């Protein structure tokens, strides 16, 4: 997708995002002394990033719940004591520009919790966001089945491990299909891992077993429910990421029902209120135990849509510039629905909303 089209689509998505807020009610609910504080980034450039859209949706959710709140657009997070802090995962919180922006954001949230604040999501949840080294270590600690994974902090350690190829190299801090690379030989890995492109962005090398699979299952768990699921199938014989941007087919209908409770149990074991999971099966055999590829407490769902009779694939629909029946509108509606359900759970547990 070219630069111009991508940014026009972002403006279209922003239009649909702004429509999620009752702006008159928003101003009526603003309180300088409100118990609930929304952390929103002050940088103008955030308008051109997903974080701005996600913050607007969060404001729309609180407005629909008719809860008084305050929007804080600053950097002095330490001023808050005994508040309910709500926020979205954001690169912009990482003002010192640390490589591990996820751990830094979790640190900020930990300090707010230390000052008596209830932080949503919790620091123990957000630390999983784009933090693969932490994530795979927790998978191993908690006995969650995942591909065999090796973590190194130098190229020499990786080289001395004498791993078998092909394998995958994953950047520790990345999202979607970005930062995932197939290495066919030790020579190819040596060139890549010593390149400026890799060393300037990574202090950690994550090597992972290449699974024999053609498809994976995105499962979104919220509370004790599976609220969204879809298969992504690689149409080619050669390995490539299964994201829809790479041309994978999408199936929202079929679901391995026998594993539903397993998915919920894994989410509870990780201590997450919600998580977007990628699962696969060895040789696509659904009778075997699922293999958890990744999880994130902050995710952007692909909306369910019936494209029967359409001349384009899901991936093509996602890239189309449309005002009616567009992916962008469907995505905003799906994301709003999931965020509403999440914060309804949070606020009900805190007694800020009545139990239904």
C-alpha cells in the first residue's frame, strides 16, 4: 500500500473513530477531580499513529458508560495517587527511547500502582505487550506449550549453540508479522544477525523452531469467553507469515471446539483479563495439543465479514479505500465493542458499574 493511500485510509479510519464518541456528553462528564484518569499522549504526531485512534475509542467507551473522568495529556505521571488509571499501550510513553519500550511502560504502571492507583490494564498484563523474551520465558515457567525457543544476548552465544536450520529469528520487540525472519542456513543467519539493521534494534536474539504448519488460529479471549476467532491459511507451499497482509485466506466460521476451555485456561494462567493469541498445531493436526505462538494484551482485531460473491480476498478488502462497507469502519466497530466489554468487566469488579 503506497504512502498516500495508507494515510488517506488512516483519515477515513479516524473519521469512524471520532464517531464513537458522544462529544456533548464527553464535555459534560469531564471532572478535574474525577476518580478515573485517561492517559493520552500529548504529541501531535500521535494523531498519525494508531495510538490516537485507540485513545479516542477509550474515551468513547467511558462516555457511553456515563462515567465521569479526566483526560490527562502530559508526561508527569507521578502526580497521580489513588486514582483509576486507564490507558492504551503506546510507544510514546517511552520518552527515554529505551529499546525495551514494553518493560519501560510496565515500570511506569508499576510506579502508579505503588502510589495507590488501580491501573487498567495492570502492569503485570501490559508487560506482555511486544515483549517476546519475557513472554516466552513465562510460557516456559507456566508450562504453556510453545515452539522450542532459544534466547541469546550475543551473536557468539547463538553461533556456539549450533542450532539446526531452517529456523526463525524473531525480534524481541515487534508486532504482527513484523520482525519475523526465516533463516535457511548458518551463513544467512550470520549475515543477518550482524547487520546494522538488526544490531541497531536488538540486544536479544530469539531463535525458534520452524513448525510444520500451513495455518494458524487467532483466538481472542476476554474474561472467560472466546470472543473472536479466525483461521489464517498460507496459500503457498513456501513458509511465510500468515498475516492477511501476506495474502493468507481467512476463515471466521470453523473453530476447534474441543480446545475452547483450553484457550480460556491459558489466558487465566497468564493472569490476563484479555489476550489476542496465535495458535498452531504440528502438521495442522487438531487432535494434538495447541502450540501457542504468541500472545498480546493489546491487539487490533480483524472484523468478521462475509465476502461471499465478492471479487476480492479479505486481504484485498482490508486495503481498499471505501467509505461504505469498509474494513476501516468494521474494524473500529469491532474494536469499540471489545474495549467496551473489557472495561465493563474491569469497572464492574471495581464497583464503578453495577453488576448485570
